[in-house]
């Protein structure tokens, strides 16, 4: 599994598609696809943070689901926005969302064979 | 040596800073001080402090609660070699700015915190400072909050200029931003 992190609008998806020569059809936007839905070579999960947010809103455990997904799809690429570098949100849910997204990323980064950070469309390999 | 550790929420910066402080102290048998700046207002704050305390337990830190005037912690420290971990600048800045009877200006706050940090740095064998990047959510807040972001930014810049090493935590991975005197 490869993890790609970076701020909003930094060109993460484009970077990934170009680097790994993948088609848009391999991209899942804000969802973790079911096995049977995947018909392409390579799986890219874009806007991973939005999936975390949705899972939390639905009272699910994104930690467990993400772990299981990565175990099943060892060759996937996960793209996530950096959302932790701001003012502490006033709302408790927003704080929880930020913190848990960060913790999940730490876990994914540990398991990843490669972690890249994209700034201004440029990938920086940090692991 | 002074090391500045920056990072977002849930980036693993506290764990990393503690490890750094331990390894710096381990080499020289210094006393490790943990200067905690968070004020507890509610259950969430209490849980956070508990989590940090549990993680630190067994690592041999002497914890000092210093939500404002961080330099005053010096008067309660023993003589001898010390490693000081400050956690964290963004909380300290918020306290210094908003906790008094009136809101203090960003210039005033940055100046007094930097002065305090310099006092600590002079006395400590090693210092590890934790801070946040607050400036990357692209939001525009009301003036008091923008002033606060400015103050933290100014303090971070000054500390980074002073620091021997600056590390940014990204998903638990330390990314080297600055290293004085070649590789560390």
C-alpha cells in the first residue's frame, strides 16, 4: 500500500495517476470499494479523509474498516488531505474527526511501503 | 541543543518529542522536565491530559503545569543538567493572549514568550519544543483568531531560527526541515 498526503489543491490525484500510469476508472472518490466493484488494475482511494468523516458520522469505526481494506488490497494507493494544520475547531465532532484522521494516517503510514507528501504538485518521498 | 517539533493534530508530534527528550537526557543523565501548558476546562481536555500522562509515565519526566509565564518554571527546577520539553507553543500562546483580564496584543505575547523561551534555553542542556502549524486550513477567522495565528507563526519562526534542528511530523513520520551543522 502506498500513502499520499498533502494539502487541499496540491495536485495529489494527478500526481498519482501520472506516476503510476493509472486511468481515472481506478479512482474511488471518498469510498472504500467492495471487492466485487473493482474491475481495474490498481485501486486508488481519493479523498480518504472524506471517507473517514462519513464513517464517523455514521457511528462506524474507520480504524477497523481501513485496516481490513488495506489487508485485502495490498496494492492500493490511498490519497488523503492534510487536515490537521489549522485552528482547533469549535465543534467537538470536528476536533474528533481531525484527531482520528491523523491517528489513522499514522497507522497507515506505518504499514505503507511508501509514503509521499505532495506540495505544489511535487512529490516528496518521506518514507 | 534545541529542537523544534511542529505538526498538526494527530500527527504524532508529542510521542516523537518525548522520545527525543529521553534520548537527549539518556546520554547525559540529566533531569527531564515536562512543561505542560494546557488548561483543562472540560472532560475532553481531561482525557487528553490523561492520555499524555499515561504515555509519559515510566519515562521519568518531572511534570510542571505552566499554562502562562513558562520561564517561571525555572525557579522550581533543580540545579544540574536538565532537558526541558515544552508542550506546546500554541496552547501557551492562547493562554498568554486570552486568559488574562484583557486580550493582549500579538506583539506583546510573542515578545514575552520568546523572552521566556530564551531564559529556558540558556539554562537547559537540551530543549525540545512542540508547536503546531495553525496556518494551513485556508480559513479566514475574526481578528482575534488571526492575531493569534500571527503570534504563533512569529514565535515558530523565531524558535526555528534559534533551533539546531526543526522537524515536521507528517503522519507520524519526522520530516527534517532544518539541521544546523550538517546531518544530525
